[in-house]
C-alpha cells in the first residue's frame, strides 16, 4: 500500500454520502447505516436514505455532525413539481439537511427545458437554506453538450450541487460526465456549487480518479464536504481497509 493510497482514503472518507436506497430497507437497516457513519477514522459527510427513513436517521444520529440526505422525484424523472416539492418539504420537516432531486432528464433531453428548470427552482425554494443536489442522470442525457447545458441550467435554477446519477440506471458516474459538470461549475464562477459523483464508485482508485478531476479543474483546495461528495455504500469499507481499520457490515446496496 502506498502513502498516496492512504492519503486518498483519508481525504475521501469525510466526503462520503453513505447511502442505502434499497426497496427493502428497514428501520434497523438505517440505524445500522447510521452506526457505520461514525468510524474510527472519523465521520462521513452524510447518510443518504429514502424520505420515509429520515426521522429514523435523525433519531439514530442524535447530536452527530453527520448530515442527513434524502431523495425526491426519485428514481424516476417525473415532471410533477407539486410531488417533488411535497417530498422535499416533508423530508425537511422530518429532519433532512439535504435533498437530492432528480431533474426531469427525459423531458430535458427532448427540449422541454422549462420542465426541468421549473422543478429544480421550486424544489430549491422548498429547501430554503438546506442543500439541494440536482441529479442529472448523465447516462441518460449521454451527449456531452446536453450534459453541459443541463449543468448550466441546474446551476441557474438554484442547484447547490450537481450530481451525476441516481445509481438506479444502467450506468453511474463516469469521468467523462464528471469533467463536463466540473468544467461548467468552474465556468459559472460559482465555487460554492458542489459536485457529487454517484453510482459504481467502490474503490480507492475510483475515489482518486474523481478527486483528481476536481483538483485539476477547480484547484487542489476546492474539494471539501461542502463542495464535493461521493454517493456510495461499498466505498466506505474500501477506504477503511486502506486506513488499516476494521470494516463494518456492508450496507447491502449496489449504489
């Protein structure tokens, strides 16, 4: 093991949104996830759970610094603004700190830009000071030009983070999509807009790849818990192993 691998693991752990978005999740699964969020090497950034488990996570975490993230308009990309806003509002009332909302990517891809912008803007209004991460589902947008345009429009509509993927589609994060999104964040001049890579990120090498892109495009001091996240479940065990720590029971998600 090289010192650089340990450095990457130490750097990535506090950027992790430890995620369990399984259809069969139970309250005990979420309590176990929350226990794993506080590790001997430090705490992850957040746990990410379905809205119905936000209150469970809030109770389990108590006074922990770990944030609670949840999802809205997920995993499908509906254009129902009232539904997305209602999900976000209820989750925040239950204690969510962050909402990851799926942009209506299918509508966007065929030119209905307004549907996406309106849903993002309304969800951000509902979130207020809470963090809104906008999921582009880049594997479905596919074309780099469309990913770039969607990134610009999401930022303009109020996104606090751009997120690659739901983790439920045929593919998750890719370096190609990440580069486009990070370049659009840089071009916006908004260094407070964050980036979240999600779906298929399981190894320290994966983490190093995306952190390297962020360092290249945004500068080596940019990526921190308020500007950069990994959405993953299995990644935590890989990071702890590199740090020589005992690994906990895997969360059981393929995210």
